[in-house]
C-alpha cells in the first residue's frame, strides 16, 4: 500500500492498527456501559431517598399535629390544676364536696341512700388522693385538716 508521499505501509501494519483501534473502542464501550449501569443505580437510590424523605415528611407532619394537640391539652390541664390550687389556697373546698349534678347542699336530701353512700366513697377517695399526693401542704392546706374525719363527714349527707 502506498501513501501520498510515496512511502509504503504493509498490510500487517494496517491490520495491527485496526485491531488496536478495535480494542480501544471495546475498552471505551465497556467503560461506558459500566458508567451507565452505575448512573442507573445512583438514580434508583436517589429516587428511593426522595421517597423515604417524603414518607418521613408525612410522619413528621402527623407527629407535629399530635404534638400540637398534646400542647393544647397540656394547657387545659395546667389551667385546671391552677384552678384547683387556687381553690385549695382559698379553702373553697365546698366545690370538691359537691357530687356531680348537685348544685347546693339543700338538694342532697333528694338523693337516695345508695347515692349518698357512693358520694361518701368518692369523698374518701378524694381525701386519700390529696393526702397521698402531698399537694395540699404546698397549697396551704394542712394534712391534719384533710385527715380530720369531721371535715369529710360534715360534707357528706350519708352520715346525717
């Protein structure tokens, strides 16, 4: 084979050059296939991560909503506790002695005997709870005041 400048190249040299070029193309195509495979795997992982982030976001929203509800409920309970502490500080314990639905002591005589007994048991439970919690000392009401049976019996119609 003759070249433009008059020099010649052998056929074996051309074949060797073509084979080298084919090996180079094969090597590059193999690397390209490997990179495409790795890019596909990375895209899958990226999509999985976005999906997980979305799920975490939804869970976080529901947790935030639940936390908001808990905070509101905590505020209500805090106000109830403050009201009870104020009642105990001011010794307005008559409110604690009234059964549900009874507005004044004059209506107690309308209760049946079993209702009076139930009311007495409720008062005993309240007394025990107050003494066990020890909150009364902090609110200015002494344990001896709460432990006196005469205090609880005077508020109970069932003993009259």
